[in-house]
């Protein structure tokens, strides 16, 4: 019930549409409920020769002491058949119009509510820190945001409309059979709990099966996402057969869950049908006795049977709807897990804006370990100052913590001890958006979107003038190759920029950072994996980008950081050496060893 109430909370602003739809569905249900009642006078007054004249009662019994006559509803007088036929046509017309409009209003409210839910989940996921994405695979997140929410959408749109429709039809048909003959109705109602209780218990089992099915769907999405993203690796290692077998195994697990759901979902229908057959046999036996004794007419019994048979369909539908709602509740479990996940990197209440950068960035006794692996990599007691306008390079063996340390500045992670300060204030006290607005990033793994060149350069800055985009591209030495593309700046570059070379992608990334024009710049292995010609162009573009900025450079290629104002050598999360290139070369420490190794590697390559 708590989950259901939480789901309905997303539709609060659409209650006017839902209330109007409830009224319309009630009218449609009432119109359908009158149809079997109109059958009784057909058999007792129209099809019987020399039937007595007089008012035609719509209901066998009065309502609140008043009897409803068909003659008073139909605005004209005519034969019994004319008025009954008119009433039937009117009932179908009212049902059709009210059902159509009510269905639209409920479906719109449902779709709009679930759109709000999907947006809320997406926004919540966007705000999560890096450890959240380390703990949840891309396929799982995509499955929840799309497939799980789709299950909820079906329940809160088309199925909710069907619920209202079938509920009111059942209510009015139930009232109809009670008003025709309450004794016959009681015989039917005795059977109802015996049918409903097992199906409700079955619904809870369906919820568990649904959650398992969604997990299998997420597993399949994960394999699909990894295989398509890494298709080059798959082919390079001739692993098509391996990936195919993984996909087939996951598909088989999904098939088993789907088959289990179909078995559980379909079980309620034959149970209801068999109980209905038993009920009808008992009714006919009882009705024979009543008709022979003159206590029941053939028309009354025919109308009762028709109402009962018509009632059977909404009851079956309501049981099916209940099962679908259970499926939606099962799917919503993962959605609410994400919505309830506590964000680790958040703004403090009333956090001030970081308007600019003037003095320095200081790591003060900073310590860190990854939340998901407290016994894994860690560092502590880090003290480092990066002055405004300096170029500070972080170097050292892989796994030394260089990228982790740089990621503390824009608060991709927060330190677990100590602090990182900008101009004397802890970065955690600033508004997060304003902090990151002062920091530009060019990473080793350049991520570009399947969009135009212009939109990739202007990413996150809507409304930027084309002249500004072109100026950034020119400074990044990207304008010439952009103009050589089929549609220039309007060329769509493919998924992750697949239509461009590595050097071209890096220069677009540099143009993006140039357009942002942030005073602090982080370069994370920005020239690795490039050929010599591309590296030269990227280095020139980086030189343009680094002008008049405070730069933190992470580099394995020591040749790229010779002119850094300060080189900081890390090993196992600790600062081992600090100085300029010339100072560190003369010390005979880790930096000199790394430099000699790279020089020897470069020399051996040249000799070959």
C-alpha cells in the first residue's frame, strides 16, 4: 500500500482529469448495467402475445421507495419495443461517448504521472556521485529508467482506465442482479470469495516473479550495451561466439521468468470460468423450481443470466488488472531504491556561489578511500598547494592516485579526511554547480555525443553564438578539419565521435573547454594514445588552452610536462618528490628513473 500511495503521489496535479474520468466511467458503467435490465421487458412484454399494456418498469424493485419506469426516461410515447429499442441505443451511445472521453483523461493522467516519475528517477541518477555508477551497471540503470517505468506506465494509464471501466460495470451489474432477484444473487456471491482470495494470493507471487523478470531484463540490457559499445574488442578477440552464448543464456533465463509469469497470470481465468459454470448450473436448477411455482418469469431469469454472464467478464478483467498492478509494484521496487539512494556529494543548505578564483588550491591533510572498497586504495595526510597561474603536473606509476587526487577538486568525490580548499574555503561549502563552473576538464577518454560538431563544442551552454564556437575551434586548431567535414559545424559525428580520429576528438574536447573559459583546468592524460602528428597538434591546442589558467596536469609522458612550474611525484598515494623538471632529474629519485625508462623505450623504438 505504501508503494501504491507513493506511485499515486506523482499524479496529484492531475486529480481534476481523474475525477472527471471517474464520473464518466461511472456513467458508462451505469449505461452498460442497464442493458441486461432491458432484456426482461423484451421477453415479458415484446415477445409475449397479448402482453398487458401499461408502464414499463426498468428495475423490478423500487429505489429509495420510487420505481423507475422506462416511459418516463424516453421523451416520447410509442410501442413497448420502440421505447426499449430507443433505450438500448441510448445506453450504447452514452457508454461509448463516456468511455471514450474517460479513457483519454485517465490515460493522459497516467502517462503524465509516469513521465514525472521517469524524469525524477533520471534527475536523481544524474545527481549521484561516482561511487553510485561504480556500484550500478549502465544496463541496470537503463533497464530501470526505461523497462521498469514502462511497467508502471502500463498500469497507471491503459490499465487504470480499464480498472475504472470494469469496476463501475461490475458495480452496476451487481446492483442489477440484486434488484432482479436477491436470492439468486446471494447464490452467486457465496462463490465470489472462494474465487477472489486464491487469485489475490497469486497476485503477490506474480509481484515477485515480475521483479525477477525485470532483473533478468536488466542483465540482458547490460550484455547488449557492453557488446555493442565494445564491438571492436569483441571482433579483435574473435569473441562473437562467447558473447552470443552469454546473450543466449541470459535470454533463456528471461524466457523462464516470462513463462512463469504467464502460467501464474493465466491461472485465474480458468478458475473463475469453472466456478461460474458451477454457479450457472446451480442457478438453472433453482430457477426451474421458482418458475414452476410462478415466483419467477422467464424474462426475469433471462435478464438475470445475461447480467451474470456480463458480470463475469469485468470480474475476470479485475483479477487480471490486479495482477498487472502487482507486476507494476514489483517493477517499482528498483525505481524507489534509486529515488531513495542518498547522494554523497551534495550542496550544503544555503551554500554560496564560487564567483571566481584568485589565490590557490590547497590540499590540507586530505585523505581518501573508495566507499565501495574500504580496504582497497587509499591515501592520507596529503598536503599540496597549487597557486593561481601555476602549471602543476602530477606524475608517477599507475595506481598512485593521481586521477583520484585531481577528482577531489571538482568534487567528483569528497575527501574522507582533511579538506580541499579554494582561496581558503573548503570546496564542500560552495554551491556545486558554481564550483564546477570554475573548472574545465580535458580527459584521456574523450566523450563526445552523437550530435553536431557545434553542439558538442557548446555542450552545456545553450544559446552560444556561432562566432564564439568558431573562435574556440580555431584556438583549439580544430577549425580546418571541421570545415573539411561534409556539413562543417553541423556534421553529426556519431556515437562517442566515432566518425573522427583520436586527435580530432581531443581537439573538439579542448574547444569545448576553451568555450567554457574556466580559470582552473584539469588535463587528465590528454595526449595519451595519439600518434606523433596528432600529439603535436593537440599539444599546440593545449598550450593555447593553458594560457592564463591554473592547470593541474596528469601525465605519463614526461616529455609533455617539462615546462610545468611544479612537478609532483606520487607513489602509492603519497607525495615522494616535488620540484621542476631540472631539479627532479638531478635528484636521482623516482622521477629520474621514470624519465630514463621512457627515454630508453623511445630510443629502442627509434633504433628499430
